[in-house]
């Protein structure tokens, strides 16, 4: 099976909550995928884990990775940013 797996993902990071309830959300622009972490680095790590897990499970089940995850429109993503959000392009190999 010849498959193409994206090497980069555009992700919006935002902070939610305060104090001990503070979380960092990581929402992928290209795919309907969102994770959270206690810190920005933790959210990045969990995003990478979600991608790796999805690819592994898809291949194990004989499916093409990302075929079953809804795609989002990336047009105008930067204009959708709200105050306090950061948009990054993450290279999955470097996370």
C-alpha cells in the first residue's frame, strides 16, 4: 500500500482557564483534530502522539491514514485567530 502522510500540520494554540485549571488547546486547521495539554510543550507532544496513534491504528486496520478524519478548509485561517491564540506549522518529524 503506497500512502502519503502529511509531514506538516497547521495548528492553532490557545490557553483556556486559569491557575491549576489552565490548559493549552491545540486545534489542527487541516483536519478535525484537537488535543489539550498542561503546557504548550505538553499540547505539542500530545498532538504528535495523536497523529502517530491515528496513523498506527489506521494502518493496523488496513485503512489509509487521515482518510476518515474530516478535512477543514484552511482558507483564511490567520484571519480567524482570536486574541491570545498562536498559529504554528508543526513538522511532525521534529516534534
